[in-house]
């Protein structure tokens, strides 16, 4: 099941995403070029259905429909 939460802050040029509630996501290296361009307060949809054993979260920016893989920190 997916959860939605606004993006509060982008750190380390897109490597870390901070959600409005304070939780943090580490972005997969291959996806940093995508997440670094996202805008603060974009609504993110986070689900745990990714097939990657390490970056097990699929994160979709509902504003532009871009998707990346990440893991909780």
C-alpha cells in the first residue's frame, strides 16, 4: 500500500530527501539526477513494491509522474 507525503527538503544534491514529517529517504545513485530537480512541497507517493533488495521503496512524484528508487534512513 502506498503512502503520500509532501517533500520538505532536498539534501546533498538529491541524494537525500526529507519528508514533511521528518523522515528521510536515501535515493539510489542512478536516480539522483532525477530527484535533484524535484521541487519542495511536491507530493510523493511511496510504496514498498520495488524489486531492488537494498533500495526497496518506489517513490513517485505525483506532480510530474517521475519515479525513483530509495530506502528509509
